[in-house]
């Protein structure tokens, strides 16, 4: 009898297979939400709002890349230790 994979395992497998898509989606959602938040601030010039949105998106991208690296490390560790394989 086969076990059904946990939601964490399913998410991990999807991220491993779609690393760039994951980082790109996080970047787009980060810059979109940052622009929306900054546009609600009335005391800044539009150029400053765009710069802030870009900086927020860069920080989110770095965090997403670090997360992808952790997932990749975990995947390599599991395959070396004989844990469940991501096929």
C-alpha cells in the first residue's frame, strides 16, 4: 500500500522542479504588493515609491533564493541519507 505524500512533501517537490518559476512569482507578487502599499503613502514622490518597491522586491527575491537553496540542500541530504526520494 502506498502512502499519500504530505502537503509539505508535495510543495517541496514542486519547488524543486520549478525553482525559477517560484522565485519569479515571489518577485512579481512582492513588487506588486510593495507598489500597492507605497502608492497609498501620500507623502512620497512617485520615483521614491518605485525605488522602495524595487528594494522590497530585491529583498524578497534574496529570501526566495535562500529558501530554494535550503530546499535543494534538503533534497540532496535526503537522497544521500536514503530518505524519501523526490521522483
